[in-house]
C-alpha cells in the first residue's frame, strides 16, 4: 500500500521550484519544468510527475543539461519554427516557440515546430493539450535513448518514442492521448524496479535477447514496441521525423547523462499544429460537434476515452489537492533541505 | 497451391483500363485507378491489386461511385489544398491536387491535402511513395466503413483506418509503410473467405462480441485494432483528422455500396507533406545520409524494413512480369469479355 501526502497546487509548485533553482536551474527553466510536472502530478501521472525532479537534478549534476540555456527561436519557413534549446530543457524552448507556432498554424492552416538539442524528460500531453486549448489540433513526438529493439531484432536501437495527440472539444477537456511506442514507458519499468516488482513477460528482452520479468534485466536489455511490426514501423517514423528531418540525432545516438559526464542526452522533438478554423471556416463548429459522435459511441460501448482517467484524476485533485507518494515526498524534501 | 498468370506491365494496364472504361469509368479515372492497382500488383500486393477491379465495377453498378466526376481543386490556405472528389474515386483527385501540394510543401515547409467525398479502395503507399520520390516526407490516412471495435468495446465503430508513411532515401527505394490500424486489412479477411480458410482468433469478434476464427462471422461482427488501446487511440486520431478536421464524415457514417443503391461509400482522406530541404537547406544531404544508419542497424539485427518484401517483389516483377492468380485472371477476362 502506498501512503500519499496531499499538497495544494501552490505547495507542489513551490517545492518543485525550490529544488530546481537550488541546484542551479535558471528561474525561467524552473518555472517551465514546474508547470509541466505539477500538471502531470495533478493528473496522477506518477511516472512523469514530481518524481522527475530527481532525474532533473541528477542530470544537471552529471552535466547532461544546461541549466540556464536561452532557447534560440528561428522563423525557418512560412510554416516552420525552429527552437534550438541549446542543451537546455525542451520545455522552455517549447513555451517560447509556441506563440509563433500558433501564429503560423492560424495563418497557413498547418505548421511545424522543430525543437533541437534539448534535454527531454517530460510527458508530451501538456504540450499538445495546451495547443488544443487554443483550438488547434496537435501532434508531438520525440525519440529518446535507445532502449527498444525493432520488430524482428534483439538489440536496443529505437527510443521509447512517444506520440501525443490532442483534439479540441468545445466546452470539454480535449481528446488527448500520449503513449510510448514501446510496450510501456521506460518510467514504468523504473517504477517496478524501485518497488521491487517483476514486470509482465511481453515488455522486454534481457541482454541475451530472451523475454524477461526482471526489471533490472529489462533495463540492461531491450524493451519491445507495442503492436509488433506496426508499432515498430511507427517508432521508426518518429525517429526519422523528430531526428534527421529536423537536423537532429537518432534515438540510439543519445545517451543518458552519467556520473562520468559522458552522457549526450540531447535530441529533437517535433510538433505539428493544424488550425481547424483555417480549414473549415464557418463550418468548424458543426464539424467539431460532429466529432463528438465518435466519443459518444465509444462511451456507449462501455469503452473509455484515452484521457478519461487523467481528467477524472484532475477533477479529484482540484477538489482535494495533489497526491504525492509519501516516500517520494520525503526524498524531495531531503533534496530541498539537505546540505549541498 | 495458387497458379499464377504472368502479364507484362502493359498487358496488366490494358486489361485494367479496358474493364474500367467498359463499365463506364471516364478515361482519366480509368488511368488513375490503373496506375495505382498495377503498381500494387507489381509489388505483389494481391489484396489491393487487380483484385480491386471487381469491387470498382461492383461499386459503380451499385451507384457507389461517380465514374466521370471531375475533382475540384481548391487553394484553401497557404499550406492547405482541398480536393473535392465529387463522389468519384479518390485517386484522380489525389493526382490532380498533387502538384499544388508539392508546391505548398516546398514553399512553406509543410502542407496538407484534404480529399473530400471520395470513393476510396486503394492502398495508400503509392501516394506517399510518389511524394517521397519528389524528395518529400509524406503521411496519408483515411477512415473507412466501420468494421472495427474500439479498445474495450464490442461493436463496429472505427474504420480499418490505414496509416501510410514514406521517407526519401537518396539513390534507394523510399522507406515506406502502409498498415491498417485494424489487426489486419479487411481485404485479408475477404481473401480468407474467398479461399475458404479460417482466420487467427485475435483478428476479430463475431456479432456476439466473442472472438471468432470464421471469416464470415468476422465480416458480420467487428474487427479488432492492432496494439490494443494504443492502436485504438491511433485509429480514433485517423477518424478525426481525415474526417471532421477536413469537413468530412466519420468511418461509421460511410456504408459500402449495396445492390439496393443504398450505400454511402464516400469519405475523406488526409495527406501531409514535409519538405526536408526547406527545413534543412544545405545540410539536407548530410541528414538524409545520417538517417540511413537507422535502416542499416535494423538490417544488421536480422530484422526487415517494412517495405522490403514489396521492393523485392518489384524487382522480380521487373524481371519476369506481373503475377496474377489464375482464378482472378479468369474472373477479370470474363468481366472484360462477357456480354454486358
């Protein structure tokens, strides 16, 4: 049984901000990171919530992120924005490039944001959801360190390569999904390791290429993609689009920051935003309402929408506060208070 | 054992063209359809090759396609082209809108083509591959008649909703995939039915919502998506992007043409094209070569690239001609020669 500590949104944000600035993140970076992870924690996304503060600090200590990098935003083409994160965290680069992305999508109908050279640890859904809240349809993807074998292969090559999508729903929370193209997010395996639990046998192979239920072995071996050769193809697409297409590296060319400062964790992220109003004009409201039929039919079958649990958690957190596992809370307050 | 008849590309094209024009397709439509299905047959894509001539004729007889519709191409926004197929086949609309899509992608970096009100029966890969041959990166998707249950559901709601992607490889065939988000393409179940073969038990549920190995029962029931809830989310994304976003219907609102002329088979298709040169300028060649590392590493693990078998088939067909199952060939020549 996990015991939780409940914080207000302000308390959770302050804890995050204090930890990040204490270890050297600039105020703009600390603010952008805090907005992301507190939103994720509020939605009970424990693997990508405040837990990530630990790796943000670890990565900084290991030279894997520039804590005060100033993103350089470039207007590359009528429908293309580039944001060079300069080895800083991707989140500030996204926030600073976002207005130009919105503007280009609204002017041209579709636009692309390429984030380069970024340290990336976060869930993608807050980014696509923030675009859907502006009325845009949005896609985001990023390659990451090579933990996943391609279908038919046996060695790590692909990142966990998440894909996120958000669709604006008039008067309702957006339809959003955000999934790793690996069978599960690597963070899930890490949480199992921390909890001393075994993993299902279709999540990963060990270094010997054979199926394993040991999270330690899985983290040393290769994860598997979801959906066999189709999931593997999708993962390769993400490597290409958020890698070479935007002039950045492939997932297997990034390495987590290490104690020896030998990591090279920076890579790319791609976002695409589409403006339904530019495509549909006065008929937009009709067609957005029309899309609701799809969601209603899913629910009428007793199935759930991808983001449904998360929005339910958000409602709960708004009423009762943000829940953090007590062990994590202790770890975070130690991080905040322990002598440097 | 299937016996094959071997035709030259010209013979296969002539057979297709004669059948299509005999039953009333205009010459431009017959030419566009022929280019697509002969290319697919050449690559040994039997489910979407010349076999589809039968349904092209059936659909026409049942009032499900306008055989001489003239597509209306509209320059909707700086990065958006719309092609109203006017209830004609999607392929001619694509071909006629393609130059403007290419132009917009090259000018703005990314562009979107919305095809509306189209009869669609074809594999998507020839379309994205034709864009990759022009040096662009391309995505295509389309919803179709509702045959697939959402994850956690039990009734048909989603189309087989294929997703296709193509990536230009300097001096080589593009990296291309084209897969249904259903466990298999519906055409595969139809081929099993025609061959009197049972299907694996994870492809579909019957009308009772339970798993089935009987293709007849599966065609009356609901297919399943690949990759459980992730595949289901992806399929919903395709419904939304190639449906309401472009002012068109949802998959379950289309119905195959029937003998009673009660079908409503028309729907939308969405393509996105990105110009790597506009994004990368002089560094494009470096980054496209860099992407080759990904493909080399997949092959080095003994795994295959998604399009590899198809390109191998293409090589064979170039040397020895196009293979068509003899039973299908007999059916097609009857279609060409039988009294009307």
